[in-house]
């Protein structure tokens, strides 16, 4: 018997992942490519077409009728027109992503900010199911945030709510090419950590990292940092611990203001080092938030892991375009 399903796509700064889901939102097939931010849109569209073809074939083999698709993309998104307004991936600026996906798959589609959709996925299918007030923070190439308020994803006046990465930490910060100096992204994102770790490797303070990645920033990712810590690079361990704790200190301000039931941690860094990030971020929050709130919130790691965004994109597409109550 032919079943219905949906496709979810996660377009990030380093990789793009897509997954085919059945009507219970269990992953049935997946594909992954490097995003290649240094390339052009034509190159990316070609690779995305190939991914969609692979998933269409998988759907046929598994007797699944794809009825909707959704995509989460890093950057500023116009949800109503399905267009990427701006992104850290240069060639995506102005790309009519929703129309492209609908043409490739022959089904309606939605797009949204990747972190918004990641939290939506966790709220509908993962660690935050049933909660009304959730702060989601995703530690990836950049640092992204999103909020669930009164059980609904909160977008804000210009659809940019939750942009925690631009929280000003210090008026003078590292020279990382950000729009303004001293924002949280410059200190705790994977891009920032990779730059600092490369410097440590270049100065022979991280022997394992230097052996595996050298001082090449582009070769240092979340898994690289985790491996360096596991293999005895003490300076890398101190760096990651201190920056995770720093993120928690900053988040304590948001917790005091927002008063959530949960602070949900996700993204590549958290997936690679869940115990480290849970401990350090939670300590930073609890040591600096007001005492009256201590028993009202918990800190948790995202349950859906690498499929938070794909799940959220597929689920939101289903909820808005299909609306079948049989999806649990």
C-alpha cells in the first residue's frame, strides 16, 4: 500500500543534508553533500537536483508518495515568497529556493531559517515535545537561536527572532570579519573555535590537531576538535571548555529575561561533544541566572541530533501543506 511521506533538507555552511521521512517521521533514506560555499549557485543546484533524484528513487523503492518538502537554510529567509534574502553562503542570496524544490519534486514546499526549523523539529518530535517555552541554541558554523513561546515558534517582527549569535559580548573583539566586533559568534561558534585552534596548532600547542589538520582552519570542524580533545590536546580542551562556559554565561541573561522551561542545545559542536557542552553551558547558566528560576528550567541536548533541521523542515511542511492529523 502506498504511504505518504515528506522530504526535509538542511542547508548549512559546510554540508547539506536531506532525508526522506514516512508519515510517522522516521527517516527512511538520506543523502548528504558538501555545500561548497566557495562555489556558485549553478554548482549547488546541480548537486541538490542529484540529491532530490536519489530521494525520489528511494521513495519509489519504499512505496512512499512524497506529498511535501521543506528546507532549512542558514540566513535570513522570506517565508512567504520562499526566497533566501541573505545568507552566510554567498551564492544563496536571492535564491527562490521554495520554487526550485517544488519544481524538482512536483510537490508544494516551504523554507525557513535552519535554527527555527531545528527547534520546531525538537518541539514536535524530539526533546522539547509538550513544552510551552523553550530556548534553542545551535552551535554550528555560526551560533543560532530560536524560541518557542506559548507552544508556538516565535519569529519576531521581521522573522529574525533568536539571533543569539549577534549578541554583543564586548565592544572590541577578534577580527573575524563579522558585521560588528565582539559578538558572541566571534567567540563560541565552530568557525571561531577553528580559528583559535589553528593558532594553537601553528604554535605547537596542539600536537594531535597539528598532525591531523595542520594549521588549516578549513580542515578543523566539530569532529576534529572532539578528536583532538580525546587524543590529549590539553590546550584545545581548555579552549572548548572555556568557550562553552562563556556561552552559558551569556545565555543566563536570556534565561533571566525569557524564563523558559528548557534550554535546548544542538548543532555540530554539541553533537560531537554532548557531555562537555551540556555540563559547561548548564554551569555557565546556573551560576549566573537568578536563583528564583533555578528550579523552573532544565538544560538538555537535542534528541534528533543531525536530523533536527531535516525533521523540522519536513514536519513543518507536512503541518502547513498537508495538515493530516494522523502524523503523530
